[in-house]
C-alpha cells in the first residue's frame, strides 16, 4: 500500500486482493462471459489495454486467443494485484505492468490501442468518473478498436439484487463496500453518446454483463 495515499482502497490491501483472487474462479457463468467478451475482439489486434487487471486473468485469455498481440498493458493500482500480475508475466516481454489509479485521468503516454478490456473493475468508480473514463477509453482507441467491459452492474430491483448475491454464495449485507453499481442501459447510452458504434450488451446474467462498443 502506498504510504502517500491518505485514503487507500480496500483493493490496495493484501487481504482483500488475495481473498478475491482465491474465489475469482467460482463466480457462476464467468467462463461463458469471458468467452463472449473475447468473441468481440477483432482478429489481428496488436495493442491491448486491460483496465483493473488484477492478477492479469482477463489479459491472459486475450493473449491466448490473439497471438497477433505485440504489446499489452496491464493496469491496476493495487500493489498486491500488480505483484501477482508481475509473476504471471515475468517471461512475457509483450506485457507492461502499469501502476495507475483510474479514478484519475489515464496517462496520455499510454498511447492508442486496438482493444481496451476490463473485467469487474470499473464499477468501483463513481458514476461521474465511469462516464469520463469511457470517454478517455474512446480517445485511447484506434479506429475500429473495441472496448469490452465484463462488469458487475446493478439490478433493477432489490429482490433481484438479493437473488444475485444468494446465487454467488454471498450475503447482500456483506457486499463489497467499494461497489458503485450502475444499470446496463445507462452505460450503453453513455457509450453511444461518446461516439461508440455497434454498442450492445452482448451477455448478461443477473448482475454480471458484457458490454462493448467499437470506435468508427
Ligand atoms: C474484482 S477485481 C478484478 C480483477 C481482474 N480484472 C479480474 O477480473 O480478475 C477489481 C480490480 O480493479 C482494481 N481497481 C479498483 N479500483 C481501481 C482504480 N481506481 N484504479 C485501478 N485499479 C482499480 C482492483 O485493484 C482490482 O484488481
């Protein structure tokens, strides 16, 4: 954890990060959602950015599916997560690990990407910052690039919210306090307003969804 940070997120603690990683594979339908996300990435992509990469799980799937990738950036602000990602990618010269808090603007020097992906990370931002980040994502995409976000979204009713938590084996009362869930429709609308095309929710099960859009 950074000593300079007066308000560290729970994600920057080893306990929280490792607890998530020990359960990540147990999320129902996860593989299905990840495959739908991978299907949206065009053939031949060369530069890929993973926002909130954690231990690099999603980026690894992208690299496995797309041998065309020449350079990938794994971005996160959690030292324990980045330590895990560094171990995963120590032999892979294509991957650069970047420590950055995406509640702040994305560094300009990241450059532009053919695909920007994210998994279960952006919902930790305020809604205002989510929208701003989507705009920055658009600016950091090459033409015909894609943004794919496998995300934890809000339920339309409290009953469905409880149903989701029970389905994943957790009590709603124990929900991660850093969650700032937002409905799918609002996020799709934002992407369209920003200029993305072919925007859609490509997959959804209760509170997890894959949303994506392309830069013309
Ligand atoms: C639920 S984990 C998901 C990790 C990984 N994407 C996966 O699917 O397994 C959320 C990730 O988002 C990162 N994260 C949350 N807020 C962030 C922020 N403001 N800036 C950068 N990363 C953030 C956390 O450190 C954590 O690695």
